[in-house]
C-alpha cells in the first residue's frame, strides 16, 4: 500500500516549484491562482527569493503547501494514495491531496494559519528546541518537572523530539535534558512555540475559519498528527485539525500505525526529503521515495 506523506515548515528552499511551473500548464495556472488568492506574488519569492525572504511565516507555510499540492495535482492519474499524512503544516497539503479540501480553501486556511501563528508568536517570547538521544518518556518527565510552559511538541522519530514553550522554560529544560543524558538539546531558530499551549490564540482564530470551510468525504484515510490514527470522518478531521495547533505532532506514532495498517511504500510529496529520513529512523525496513514528474 502506498502512503503519501507531506512535509511541513523547514523544507523550503529558494527555487522551489520553478521546475513545476516551467513543465506544466496546470501548475502555471494554479500558481497564478495562488498569487491572486494570497494578494501578493508568492511565486516570485518561491522561484527567486532569498532564504531569508522564504523564512517569513506568512510565506513559508503557503509556499510549502503550494509545492506539495501542485505537484500532487500535476501527477494526475499516477497519484494514487491508499493513505496520506502530513507533518504539521503538511496535514493541510494531505487534506487537499485526498480530496477533503479544495485547492482554494486549503490555501486560504494555510495563509490564515500562518498569520494567526505569527500573531501568537508576537504576543509572548517563545521558542522550540530539538532534543536528541532521549526516549519519549524521559523528555516528557523533564518537561513536566520544569517550571513554566514547556511541552513535547514533535515526536519526529525515536530519540528525536522537539520541545516547545516559553524561552526561559526551554533554556532550563535543555540543561535538564543534558543532565538526563541527552546527546544534544539545541534551541531552534524558530519564531515561536508551535504545538504548545502558547498557540491558543491562533487555535481560536483558526477554529472559526475551519468551521466555516466545507470539508468533503476524503478519497482515502488521513493519519492525523493529533491522534496518529486513520480518520475518514469529515467532522472528526475538522476537530483534529483545530486541536493540531496546540497539540503535539505524533509523527513517530503515525508512521508506526500506517505500517501496522499495511503501508509498504512512503512517497514524500513536496520539497526536500526530511520525512523519508524520519520514516527510515522509525522503521529501517520501510521503503521510501520522492514524488517526481
């Protein structure tokens, strides 16, 4: 069974999507439509912008979404997922790819999500840190014992978790992680504490937008970040998507569940190959590939 997986923030690179634009009239049409929907020429930044310009949240999230979704659409008949999943932002790409959301609604939600997250980041100094070499339970215990807001945010693969929270709490937790035996505990260059309680203002804002958007019955199950299990009910998909901003990304558990449910090939759709690397660390026997034209 073929599982299609969609990357999240951090996969962006200058020149992303240009090959699609040059090769496919459908891609050109969708990119131009995106410029119109967003109200600024995102294609200019994607195709020719600096790494710095691409790092701006209001650009990064729609750019990665567009690269993934347009590639899936251009693949046409050869795009045949038995199941899908996306890492954080990638969940929106997955929902367009499996027919739950249409292209325009998906892009609008991603843009609103980016802006809402940016606003939440500006309200309070917050950050994230990567913790390497500790098991999940130890990371969770250290977070629980650390004063202030700090939580496990991304379960990327065994021995690689990202924590999220207030700047001081993250710094304290990093020291405690090293004392607990972590190989590394490294503060990340991100704008804020994604997938933590500090994203509550963004969650509330996005909840309204999601509730007012039409979700259709998907063509195949999506394994959502919040539950790490197969979901095909539109109401449940909406609920999980709203919870996603303040809840952890259970990527390890999602991949393990997809394998248990019969996934034999994981095809990454979009920029980079980060997710393929994580899949291999979760299960060395898993087969991975990049979606290409």
